[in-house]
């Protein structure tokens, strides 16, 4: 206790969000179907969203897909691009 206050360390953050009523109802139904609390459903959804949108993971996935591909541009495309770009003096 510190000067009449009790120190409490919370491992979870409470937050309030605003979502459309229809989305709220759908989330409640999904949570019930899955046997989850609404908080757990939102926690899992946020984790999935962040994982899907993590640029590093996207880059790693693309690197894995193209790791065996040659890192070159088709010469025909280079010529087409050069022909379509106006010449500029620097």
C-alpha cells in the first residue's frame, strides 16, 4: 500500500470501441457459437488482423514465394518502359 492506495498491476487492458449494432450482434452470435467470451473473440480477431497485416510477415512470405525466381526484369519490358518514358535532362 502506498499512501492509502493499493498498487494493482493489470495484465489486460480494458478498452471501449464503437462498432455498428449489426456487427456487434454478429460478433455476439459468433462468440456464443464458438464458446468464447466476447473479449476473447475480439482478442483473437485483433491478433489475426495484425498478423495478416504485418508488413514483415508479408515481405517474408513474398520472399519465400520468389526465392527461386531469378531477380531480373524481362528485357522486352525494359525496352517498352524506356520507349514510353519521355527523355529528361537532369
